[in-house]
C-alpha cells in the first residue's frame, strides 16, 4: 500500500471523526453526495425536456402545441402547470421526510419521476399530457427538501455548504443533458420513422436512466444509511395529499380548454390556487406553534427573495433554447448547444458557491455578502443579455453563449449560499420543513415565469421584455437580502439516520 493511500485513509477517518464529534451518524457523506447528485441529474433531465420538446413542436408546427394561435403562451402554460404541481408538494414532502425518513422520500420521488415520464411520452392530446406532467411535478416536488436535509444532517459542518453546492451541480448536469439531448433524441425518433410523434423518444430514454439511478440509490440507502426502508407509508400519505391537488390543477386546465378562455386567465387561476395553498400551510404552521422557527421575519425575507431565483431558473431553463433560436436565427440543435452553456455553468458555479460560503463561515465573514455580490453581478449580466437580443441584427451564438455561461456561474453559486443560510436559521429537526417552505413559496416564480414570459413574447414579438422582467425581479431580491441577519452554523445536531 502506498504512502498516498495511507494519507487518504487518514484524511477520510479524520472527516468521519469530525462528523461523529458533531453528533452525526458515521455516514460516507461523499458517497451520499454522489448518489443525491445522480438523483438531481435524472429528475432535472426529466422535467427540462418539456421546454425543448415544445420548442420543436413550435418550429415544426407539430403535436398539440404547433397549431395553436399563441404557441409560446400555451407552451409556457404547460410548464406552469407542471410547476404548480411541483410547488404544492414542497412543504408536505419536507414534513413527510421529517416524519417517515428523508431517504424514503427521495426514492418515492424518483419512482414517481420515472413512471410519469414514461406516461408523458405515451399520452395523446394536450390535456392528457398536462395531467401527466402535473403528476410528475407532484412526485418530484418532494425531492428538494429531503435532499437538502440529508446533506446537512450527514455532512461535517465545515463542508456542509460545499456539499449543498456539489450535489445540486447535478441540477446543471440534468439541465444540460435535457437541453442538448432532447433535440438529438427527437431527431433519432424521426430517423426511426416516428414522424410527428418523434417528440416522445426523449421521455422514454430519460425514464430508463432514472430507473437505473433508483436502483443505485435504493441499494446505497439500504447498505449505508439506515438499513431497510418502508416506502408504503410515505407513498400513501403523499398520494392522499396529491390526489385532490391533482384534481384541482387538471380541473382548472380542463375548464380553461372547455370554455376557451385566455391563457393569462388560466395562469391567474393557477396563481390563486398557489397563494391559497400557501396561506393554508402558513396558518397550519402558526397553529402548530412552529411559527417562531419557520415563519419569523428574518426567514420570510429569504423565502420571498428566493422567488427571484426560481423565476430566473425556469425562465432560462424552459425558454433558453427558443430564445437563442429566434434571436440568432439558428437551428434547434445549435440553439440547444448554446443554451446549454447557461445550464452547464452550474457545474462550476454550484460547488464554487458552496466552497466560498464555507470559507466565509470559517473566517467569520458570513455568507450574506457573497449572496449580495452574486445577485448584483448576475442582474447586470442578464440586463446585458436582454440588450443583446433586442437589437435589429441577430447576435452571434458565441456572444449569447458567453453571456449565458458567465451569468450562470454567479446565478448557480448564489443558490447553495442562500440554502446554507436557510439551514442554519432553523433547528435541525425543522430543516426538512424549512427547505420545503423555502421552495413552496419561491416556486411561485417557477409557476409564473414560463407562462408570463410566453405571454410577453406573443404580445411583443420579442423575448427581450421577458429577460428584463427576470433581471428586475432579481434586483428586487438584492434589497430583500440586505436586512437578513445570518444565524451561526450549528455544531451539535444529533439526527437519526
């Protein structure tokens, strides 16, 4: 055995001892990071492919979007319905994780993503497709809060934010895979003779990869993180909650299709559903006596400011391919490769933000200054991007790719920084609920962003107004972060496996 291997073993043992001193079970946390990262990759690929599929339908006037009078608006509404479902299981998913186990909820979420992605590729018709995507969102919505909690609970304090950043880099990988490979897989489907149904191919391929990750995650959790799992109780509870929620969301869309009212009215109805749901959850938390931990003024500022992150994330993730294609007058594949620079930037930005945040905590500087810097720089770069696509001459793909990448680095670095701040603001036993509440409230941005941006595009003939709106919302978040008071990192958090 080499000296280097002895040194590596010693370093690993020291990390495990540090975790033990801090009250955590001795878990191979880097392996846990890897498994959760794979979960992010497949779950984000499964949801991201909708945008490029709709862009293909618009370009080829195919499927249930291509012949619509306002295709961008309708396509954005499809995305918004998914995110409404995704949003409404954020808080219940965290609570179920706190009660039944966070690893159990991860497996349930991935199973739902796998099955419903297959169903999405099998259905015929707009309403059936929306129903399948809503169910996908309801299942995938429980992943975030449980993933964030597992990382914090089983990672040494000195590496927590780095872990949050490394793992969520899988989001960027999934976005990149979804954006680049969806057009390629559609072309493959066309070459196989699928014709106007070639859009179905990416759903089948991505679902297969999701199943492989489920097997890996299930085996790891059983062997390294607590033994056997009981999936039926949390699944049934999630199903009990999701069923009426599904009926309300799909009922809204079906009513809109039947009465043929404007898409903006459907979007308004979705927003109303979301707000009512948030009020019900907030009232329940207050009545339970957990309001001081989960609903104090300090953490409310973070919840609301994070709306800007979800707005921008899903504006660019959903529409970037179409924006680049129209602005640069390029092919769909070239646009996808260029748009992937924005998604791929997270592979650098997420871990960099996590590492910098941990360094800031160790040196006593705190994470908030970094959050403010990232927010400000990103806002400026997005404004420049909006200006670049608003002129008469088509911008070069190189310029658009450069702006998407540089803005993406700062944008993705911001997310683990704010997530680390959030995790330290609440007791360890409430982290699943806190992250669920964070994503519940901030997902308003994801619900509204695709459809509002589509409405602006159809109304003005340009994507620039949507870009400026995204930048403006991010600027508002800068001023919401300013009065936030950081909490010190917790060093004693005994958490069961």
